[in-house]
């Protein structure tokens, strides 16, 4: 079989986490795959620490991150730089992951060059084009551009079939985030975040993360005010909130929550300390997608701070609940889990719907099949 040139393109921390298992799996076959890695660094520091964790060395780094960059900025710079890179490298296959602006623009550039595109975490949908924004349209457009669709669940596969994707081009793999999580748990990591030393024994830790554009402005302020109420009403609770560096998040959060008793605002954690913090938490409130999946694997209940989720499997399985930015819903569901052992057990005992940690192997086997049949 002819050796194939494979280019991985990504720019954010979640992409790096979810692509790492696939990169590592394909690197085991140097006689079949010539692997190159390009990062846009859409998120600089948060990306770099994941690359270090999984010992991934980029071959190309666009380093596009700028203060207060807009979607227009990201699109223009990535598309321009990729035109030159793809012309030089001439890959046979481009890998993208998820629903970031980097992923969409990378796929668009590959399409312009008539290069085949593999999309990991394909088929997630809310069916509302502005929720989440811009991710929902990024992944819908990726669904039209990609040649190979690696769907994390059967529901995601059905979404793709409904949109006209041929079944032979879809493979249900499970989510590679579970592969990455299991890889991380096997690492010889002995250190815990220092913030945990400040928490008194017996206190219940609520972990909070927020970064979605749809929560900027009033929803974010409303959620912060709700967190203050939860702390006031529940003396046995401590909130740990690694604050996203985007000024649209960090400024209002620090204005509303700084110096609030038992609310600990910290800098974003590296991947391994963050996993440790998730394991030590009692409950997680987040608008993240990947954390919904990781929390399910760690048996941690999740309240989703969004109006819609592209991961309905979490709701159906009972490992997560939607609360949006509504104060009454957030308080009701949080206190239900804090006070009812039955409610809590019901969520943590549910089956994780996001996979068994073998997604990268399934993707590798699919590519080997394509190689043996000259599909790309």
C-alpha cells in the first residue's frame, strides 16, 4: 500500500485533547502514514499545555491568536495561511475535529484544494443555528464538506444520514475524548491543584466552567448572581471556577464574584490538574461540550448552562440536565443534587453514552480499510 500524507489541523485545547489519541494511534504506522501536524493556535496557552501533556510536536504553527480576535479575523488568517501550506504539503487527507472556526475553515481550505477531509466528532446537532454560536453552523457546514464522518454516537450518525451523507462514509466510533481521558488517567501524575488544599474537609465542591459566546452579556451575569445565591443558601458548598481568559468572560466574572466567600476564581488549569479537579468535585456546572462527556466517564453529574445541547444522549442517559441561565432552574437542580442522595445516585449510576475508549482504534481500522481498497 502506498504511504499516505495525513495532515491534522486544529487550534484549540478541546481539539488537541480529542485528536491526541488518533495522532498517537496513527503514529504507530510510520510505513503507512506520513503524519504532519498544523496548529492555528486559536487558543495559544490552553493549546500548548495539552500538546505538552500528550507529547505532540506541531510541524507548522500559524500562531494567529490576537487580543479580542473576531470570527472574521480567525477566518481570514487561517484561510490565507492554509492556502500556502496545502499547496506546499499536498496531503492526501486532512483531519479536523469538532465544531471550531479552525475546523470549519481548515475543511473549507482542503475542499478548495480538492483534498479529502476526515471529520472527528461528526453529526452533532441542536438544529438551532445560533445555539451554540458559531459552532452549530460550523459543524453543519463541515458535514457538507467532509468525506469521512467519524460520529461519536448512533444519534449523531442518524443526523448525518438525515442530511444525505452516505452510510458507507460514516463510522460510529464513540468519542475520542474518552480515549484521551483514559490515557491521562494512566499517566504517572501525582500533583493536585493547589486550590484543593484551601477547601475544608467535608465541603462539597461545585466546579464551574463557562466560555460560550451565547452566554456573553446578560446570561453570564445572571449565572454569576445565581452562583452567589447558591453559596449563600448552602454553607457546605465551595465553588471552584477556572475563569476563561476571554475578556468577555473574565471581566464580568471577576467584577461580580471576586472576593465572594467560598467562591474561588482561578486561572484555567492544565489538562491533568483539571481532570483531578473534576474527580474531586461533587457536581459540575458547565456550558462546555467535552466536559459533559468527561464528567459522564468520571461519574460526575452535570448541569448544562445552555438552552440547547448537541449531546442529547447525556440527557437521555440521565448523566446531565439542561438548566440554561435561568436562576430558578439552576438553584432547583443544584440543591436537588446537594440534598437528595437518591437524585444524585440516579445521575452518577447512569451508563456513559459516549464510548468505551477505543474510538481511535476504530478510526485507524477504518483508514486501513480505505488504504487496502484505494479509497483515498
